[in-house]
C-alpha cells in the first residue's frame, strides 16, 4: 500500500455525492497535510478494515483511522476530522455537550438517506493529478 506514515486516513463512500463533497471540502482545508483518503470500495480500504476487524456491513459511516491510536466512526469521526482542521477545532468543543447517541441518530439518518438526498455516482471519483498523492492505492 502507498505510504501513509503519520497520516490520519479517511475512508469514505466513493460513490456518494455527499461523501465526495466532504472529501473535497476537507482537502481544501487540510493546510497541515494531516489526512489521506481511500474510498471504502477500494482494495486499500479493504486491507485497512480487515487489519482492524471493522465490519462495514454493520457500519454505514465515514471511518477515520488514526494509526497507532484508534479509529473513529459516525459523528465521532466527523468531529475528530474537524479537530484536525485549522479553524474548525472549535466544533468538537461546542458540540461536546450533545450526547453521542443523539449525534449518531442524526448522523445515521443522513447516512441512510444520503443517496436519495444527495445522489450517487456510478463509480468512485478519480482524483486529479494534483490530488492523487492524497489518496491511498495498493501496490
């Protein structure tokens, strides 16, 4: 797999328009080059999920892998991503009072309806040459 040492890895639904838009948004704001990305449909994601025994048939979520530390799903993943984006670290601070169960109910509602609300691509996005280094591949 392509080198991602020291980088946090975001696994996302590569055919979801909302997810692709979120990835583009994160890339634009990732000034410290913290993140790497892989569609859940890719071999790279498959390897990372298998190594961590993450069953995606039970998780309809973005997944953030912080190598050597942990992985995060659902609203926790979104908040942890925000914590690592310059200028957005306040979001976890102001939402910490909202119980995780409630945050995840909202997250699950959006995740369950994302294709109907935002649409779906036929295949995963292909990153531009400038962004290709931010996406994991297998060798």
